């Protein structure tokens, strides 16, 4: 090319004008732009050559000012309307004549700029540009409108994000919610950090962000990773810093569909006919319901009476939710989908809508309630001598806490002899079960409660009080009676069993420190419980047959037991055949396993968060068992909290050894905790906790 030729070229997408100065090797030229900067350019980089005269770099600004008046994109529409019918291609010079009636360098270059920037009317073909068809132009206009709307929406979204980040209240729009929900889904992958063992970067590579997430995170200048998405949602106030990712990652429904809520309200208002019209009226009995103070779904009560022949009968009354639903209806299918009520430190996710679960389904003090009542006469050893099962009416007399019952037993309250009688029979019953081979493994259990959005965490030990043992024994008794009835009448039920464990021999157990270490060793040998539609022995409970029947508001398997038993009591065929029951049980078991996992993971999260907030506390612990003895990893029990957690030891320790520890590092989100041993002289011991 001739020295002084003015050319347009692009560098990293930017349009530049430069004057050719000299060759650069065989196939390149040196071009100098208006700032006197030199650029080595290849032929393929040159988009347009201005012909007719030569230029100096200092003339480029003047040339551009001559071009500026002609750069009106709307003029192309007129040109397109003239050329579209002919359909032939035009050069920039020809377009300049058509638009400006002249083809001087400034007009020709202006035409080139208009045509090369145009996205609607013309498309490049060789060295020329041909008009698009009318349908193509219409489609392009529509596409650009969509892009403009999208760009506007992005700008508005960014403005609302800035508001939220500044702590201002924001009214998120529908499209915003779609963006944020995509972020939610991606952020829940953080829950997989523990399961997979991946770090943040590896997790992001294993699960690359979907397009909407990538777009949003890039738009906001945030890392497009699960932790990045989580932090953004927290910063926006959309999520709490302690959002339950385990629950969100699961298939456990949190909200009830509007249709289910409507049906629940209809049942409440219409009071449908009771399928058990011949209920046994037991409203004359004194009925005690015993629960924790915070319990809202009250599903069991106890009574005691003396019969005319001098025998004593215990009644275990169980709430009867089947009064308000039938198999396969909206409420039943929703409960089946949930499997059970989910109990979390932050609150519960009920199996039934609350208006029913805590209202007419529950055994409410002072109200006539529907129940399934198990009347049992025990012999002197504690074995079941007689039993009867009835759909009933009861009227709960007292709502008591475990602490109330414990106090009544200790004081021997004369006005309530029924409590003492039930406790005495529970004691005989427990002894009888141990004679049948029942196995008792007592390990501390903790309850974790979280108030507000995580501001206050409390951990309390569940005391294995006499009152709790009484209630537990009566519930086991009802389960045995329900299973015996099913076995004797050939009714398919969700029977629960446990194979006989192979416990360590006595001489081996005696080598272990007594108490929690020995109980921990026995617990490791206990096989998992099993479900079957035919009776199974439950070795742990010492029973030949057993089913759970005492929590039908909170456990779907118990509800199945009620459906089957009550149909038989009415003289009807069970609603579920053996095959149908097996299929439903399999599905429900899968769901309840997931619920159990969510509960366990959530409790562990808050336990670690509690410990993270108490780095200066010194805790008394006991070494329970080795997890990996070769690497010094043991399971320790924090005695004051009832928590069992792993700890690495750098010295030899013995099982059962008491160790003082402090938390050196805890990250609940990564499910990580590290302890350090504290020298005894450094702390003053007070109970289990060391101050």
C-alpha cells in the first residue's frame, strides 16, 4: 500500500484509523494512529481503505469531524426500503451516493461505518452489503427489542441489588425472583462439600454454574461458585447466614400446597361424618397427656382403672388422625410424601397442616377427642394377659410435662394414684422385657434449640428420668399390642424388627471402662432395625412382634398401622393389601431416611455453631472409642452437652480417659471442628463444664 493511505483496522474489537507509514516484514504494515502510536497490522485486520488521497496522522481528527455529520443510523432504513425489492448488494461508496448524493472519502467512510455497525437492515457479503428480507428485518427488530428489554431489566435489577446491599427494603420483581431462585439452587451445592470432600474450587468445577447464575454473578462481579452464590444471597438479605442447606437440598417439602391447606380448612369447618360411628365412650376415664412443654402435636395419653374382678387395666390412648382423612385423599397423600414431621433446632416442619395437627387431631386437654385406645391387663410379671383395642372418645384431664410427672412420683401425690399405678406397671413391664432379652444402651442425648435467626442457641441434656421411662414403656406396650392384633388376625402391618445382635463377650466388655465407653461398644454391634409386612422379632426391645402405632400425627408408618387396624375393627377389609402396603412402606422408608439425615446434619451444624461461639470455654470430655487409632482419631463425649465429636490426639490416651478440651477451630458450613487439649492446672472444674 502507498505511504499515507488511511485505513480502518481493529485492535481487540476497537475501531481505529491509522495512516500507513511503511512495510513491516513481507506481509505487514506499520500504521500510525492519531496519537502517533505505531501498530503492526496484517491485511486481515484492515476493514476499510480510504482512497482518493493521502493523509498524515495529524489529519485523522479533522477527517473524523467531517464524517460525524453523516452518521445517522436512521437513514439506513430509507436506503433499505429502496433496495430491498431489488435485493442487490451495494458498496459503501454506492451507499454514500444513495444517502448523501456524493462519494467523497468522508461520505464513503461514513457509509462504511453505518453499514458495518448495522444489525437490522443489511448484512455483509464480500466487499459489499445486501439488504435483508422484510421478514428478517422484522425478526431482527424483535430480537433487538428483546435484548433492550433484557438490558433494561438487568439495570433495574442492579439498582435493586444496590438498594439491598445498602440495607434498604427492596420489592423484588418476578424476574428478580427467578434469578435469585436459580442462585438458591446453585448455592445449595455447598451442602455437598461434606458429602463429596471437595473444596470450593473443585466443587465449582464439578458443578459449573448454569447460564442464569453465571450471568448474574458476572454482572455483579462476584465469583460464580456455590459459596459465592450463598454469600450473595446472605448479603442481599434473601437468606440467613445460617440457611438450612441440608433441608433445601433435600426433597422434603417445607410448605403445604394451597390445595392441601384448603382441604384441611374444609375438614375443620365441615366436620365430615365419622367412619367409626360406634366409638367406645371412655370420657369417664382420667387421662394424662405427658410431653415436653414445647410440644404442640399431642398424640398420646395414659389412663388406669380397676376392673370389677379386681384386675387393673392400663389404657394407652393414641390420637386418631384417620378421623379426618381417608386413604389416598389429598391429606393422606401429602402426609405420605412427607413421611414424618421434621424436627429441627429452628422449629418443626409438620406432616399435617398445623390447623389439624395441633387442633382436632391432637389430644387437647378438656376437650372430647377422637382416639384409638389400647386397653391392656398385665400379669404380675409384666406380660400382656389381656388386651382390647377400640376407636374411642376420650377427654384428656391433665396436660403434664415430664417434670410434672417426675415431681408427682417423687412426692407420691395421693390425689393422683393413677400416676403411681401406671409407673409401677411400667417398671414391671420393663423388667419383663429385659427377661425376654431386651438390650438397654444408655447414651446421653442432647436437644438443641435455636431462637430467632440464630441469635440464641441452647443445648440441653435429655435426662433419662422415671417419667420419660414410664411414657416410653407404655408406648412400647401399645406397639406390641397393635402388632399382636395384626398377627392374630392376619392383617398386613408395617411391622418393625431388629435382628439379634452379636454383642462382645462379657470378658471383652469387662475390659472396657463401665458406663458410656461400654455402652458405645455395645451400640456399635446393634444391627439396624427392619421393616416388614409380616411379624418380626425385635431383639432390642425383647419382643416377638412389634409395630409403631403411637405417633400417627407425626409418623406416616404409624398412620398406616391405624388405617389397617381400624378397618379391621369396623369389620372391613384393610385399605392396603400386602403388596400395596409393601410398596407404600418402601417409598416412605426412603423419605424418612432422608428426613433423619436432614435432622442429623442440621443438629450437627448448630452444635458446631454453638461450639464456634464459645472458643474460650473448657469442656470436660470422655474418650469413647477409636475412629482411627493409627492416626490418633478418637470419638469424644462432651459430657455437659451430650455431644459426640471426633478429635485428633497427639499423645497416647486411654478409652474412658477424662480430657479437658477447648475448640481451636470450627466451621459449621464445612462440617469441621478441631479441639485442643487443655492442661488440667489451667482450668477450674465446675461440673461437666470447666470455667
